[in-house]
């Protein structure tokens, strides 16, 4: 089994970031000096996925513009001899073979993934959500792909979260395997009440899916919020008789993850990633220490 295709759902309205997202897609909001969506594409490419399909919606033209060439800008930078910025501009247009399909209506993550059926065909593929940024120093997708190749079926990214936060996520019911970082997923509950959550293992925004997910999504009824939930389709596969297929497994991720889907967490992500940079980190850390010591006035 060879996995080379990535699907990135990017049709959301970004209402939590209004008014900034009134005319700018939330995926294009900058995280330091790159739009969030570029980090996600770079992660896919680093894992060997060079065929990327973005599921977009209305007013998302800037996504395709960003990953296209910019002849006038490039010519201006070249004329100035600004080779450093020229290289950074050209980097996004040469990352991968990127395709686009419209979702039409925001009917849920499951519906967005289903829109990828014609492009993906009968191949396994990865899904990367743009709200979750995975630090490049802690690769996650290569391990998920490895588990999918070894065990078959679908593979989810799971992360331990404080118990009181589990109602913000899909929650996994799991059994241990012979690998410390791999569990078999036997059930999934979308955003359970804290007192009813079967674990503190949250589903985060990375998936490696077998093509049979499409058949399940096609018969999945709208769930929470009136939307077709990917979690519901995966729960059906997880609850199936293991003798009938490869089922669903989870990779428990213990690396650095940045949530850009919430305003406060977005600000934290920008600071954390900037602090880690060689060109910005030393001066920013010094300023932050002074700012905090001064009472943050």
C-alpha cells in the first residue's frame, strides 16, 4: 500500500475570527510570516504526499492564488536583487501538485471528505485539518502512514487532553496493542460530556483513511449540528467485527501541536512558533521576559 494523496478540507466560514475572516479565509491568516494552510501543505509534502486536494468553498480564491506563481511580484523582487524573499515567495508555488474542488454547502467534515472521492479513487489517503498545526520537529504523519501500511484500515491521530477539555473533541474508546504508541479504536464519541467520556484520548486533525470510508460516508445520516460527521463514519468502522476488516487504529501523539482554531490558542501558536525560530526567537524571548517581569503594562 502506497499513500501519496492528501486531502485538506478548507471550506469553513471561520466565524470565530470575524471580522478578520469576512473577506480573508481563516486558512490564510498568518502564523508568524506564513499562512496557516502553508504549514499544513508542507507537513503533507514532508511525509511524502505530493498530490494535495483542497476542499474549498465560496470566497476562497486566495488559497489557489497563494499556491500559484506570482510573476509580477517575483519580477519586482528579482529586479531588486532580493533573493531571500524571492525564494520564499516561490517556495509555496512549487510545494506539490495541488488540486481544488468546491464543497458547495458546509455540510460537515464527513461531507467535505466525501467530496474527495472522485480524486482519491480506490487509494488510501491522508486528511489534514488546517486548525491543527504539527511541529515539524515532531513528525506525526509518517508514523500514521507506517501504521496504516502495517495494519491496514484507518488510522487516527489521538492526543491525551485534560479530562475537563474532552467535550471539545471526538473521544476514542481504545484497546492497547503491542506498540506503545498504537491503540485499536473500538468506538468513538463526538464531544461527550466530561462525566460520560470513555477516555481522555482526543481525536486531533490528522487521519489516514482507507477508501471504504466513502461507502460509509454515503450512508451516514447527519449527526451533531445537522452535519455529516466523519467521526460517525469512523465509529461504524471501529465497531465492526475485526474479522471482517482491518478496523481503526490510533497513534497516540505526544509531540508539539498548535491549535489555530481558537483566537487565544491562535495567538499562543504564533508566539510559540516565533520563539522556536532562529531569526526571531532570541530577541522575542528577551522581550517576553522583560514584558512579563514589568507587569505586562
